[in-house]
C-alpha cells in the first residue's frame, strides 16, 4: 500500500509509531550532528540515487515509506491552458 500525505504525518499510518523520520538523499557530509539525528531517528539516509517518485518520510520503527502528496498545477487551475509564445 502507498501512503501519501500533504504534510509530514504525526504518526505512522501502518504501525501508529510517532517516530517519523525525514529521508535525506545524496551524499551527506558526516558530522557529529548528523550522527546524532541518525541515532535518534529524526533522519534516515535514502541513498544517492534520486528519482521523481521517492518517499519523503519513513517510519523509524516499521520502515514503511511515506510519500508527499503533490498537487498538479492543472488540477489547481482547471482553466489553465498552455499557450505558445
């Protein structure tokens, strides 16, 4: 099942844990501060490969992926049409 939210959820939709971590992508520079947030579960490393459909958050306890729901510009503005210059 795919979980999508407009904002970071307060609890996991799968296990109800309140430990929802932000996912950090790319090559981080390791520091004591990063090590601390990794240990506390505030951040999880997501790897260096980034696509257009990556999860934004992950439950630290059950590791379910949580996606940020995005609004389509066309859905926001139904009368919006692209015009050539």
